[in-house]
């Protein structure tokens, strides 16, 4: 299992469009992918779960990947978040 903290920089946080982009990246991952905020554990492959979390700009989250290809998957997800998720 690997994990890394990252801060959400999108001006509007994780709403429908960025949630869709993030879930799309995660669905291509072989490992189990989770987003951790305080006590919440969110499956990154679920657009609805990402949107329901109401993640705002400036929120620090932990991305956790576990399983086959976990290091590559973590890098893909972190890169996607840092690139602004299409916004």
C-alpha cells in the first residue's frame, strides 16, 4: 500500500466535471484507489461518492492505492489532481 497527501487546487473544488475526470483516471487503475479526508473514506472510482464528499478548494486529502501497480496508479492520480482535472 502506498499513499500521498495532496491539496485540491480547483477553484470550485471537486464538483461534477472534475469528479468525472478523477473517476475516469481511477477506473484505469488496477489497484484499489481511495481518497481519505479526515474520517471519510471515498472510493475514487465512484463519481457519486466524490461529489457527495463536497471537497472544496484547499482541502488536503490523502490518496491511497493498494494492489497491483499501486505506485504507478498513485502517480497517475496525483498528476491528474495537480493538473486541475480538466479545468
